[in-house]
C-alpha cells in the first residue's frame, strides 16, 4: 500500500501539469500499484476548498480551476479594432473630400446605392455625422466627418487631407490624369445647407438594403 501523503502529492502534480482534465483511471495508470487515488482526490479537494484555486470534478474528470467568485480577476477587457469594409472606406473617403455631401451624391461618385449598413457603421464609429439639410428640392440630409475622424487618421484639420501630389506620391492616382483634375476641397462647402431638425435620420431607398 502506497503512502497516502505521497500519493496525494503525486496526484496533485499530475493534475497541475495536465493539459486537460484527468479521470481517476488516468491517474491510477500513472501511479505506483496500490495507490488510493480516490482518497488522494478527496483529501486534495478538502485542502483546496475555499482557496483561490479549487479541485473540481466535471464529467468524471478532475481539474484545478479558479474559484468561481474570483473569475472576474481573469477577465481581460480590450478594445478590438473594427475593420472597415471596402464599401465603408470608399464612402468615408467620399464624405471626407466632398462634405457636406448627400446620400445621392455619395451614390453618384461610387456608382452604387449607399447601403444602410455602410453609413450606419460610420455613424456608429463616430467617424461621420449628419451635418444638416441641403437647400435643394427634397432638402436631403448632408454628411460630414467628425473630430474622431481627424484623430483616427492623425490629421490636425481637414486641410491636411492628402492632395493630388500626395496621392500621386503614394501611388493612389494614375500618372496620366487629365490636366484639369483636382481633388475636392473639403473645407470649402457648407453654405448651401441648413441645420438639422429634431428627428432627422438618413434617407434610404429601402430599409432592407444589405451591405454591398
């Protein structure tokens, strides 16, 4: 008959080093003959009761785990960066350079309908805001960027957005552009819009329009 104290130490070592829970049979197969694994488990369970780590049995397998009331200490909270879809990136770029810009104008530049999901994502992230209403038939809502947008992209102001020369240097523009090509000035607009009204919300052709 093995020494109960030594068996207890051996069982403790096995459970501590195990990558997954062990059954009593698993441990019996590893220990010297005559080892009372059941008694060792009972003794260990009593010893660890009320401590930061407990010995528990789950589905007939044994393991050490953090005490239930201390689980909050193991929680790691971190912000996961949310990647923008290509549609959202294109929409954000159009808004940044053409603001104040309406949904219809965004669609005209992109060549596709603006998705509710795309604009909602930009609004939710705080990169874009509803600015006002255009002084034109239907008085559509206009969109613009926010201070969060400037902070996210390390810009002191909208005037620091890349111009034609910067985009060419980055390889973002073709070298054979028309001579009269110009990047829109995002600081020039705003005179032809009125302030938002209570309850204003973006307009879409269909509420169920999905992500592009």
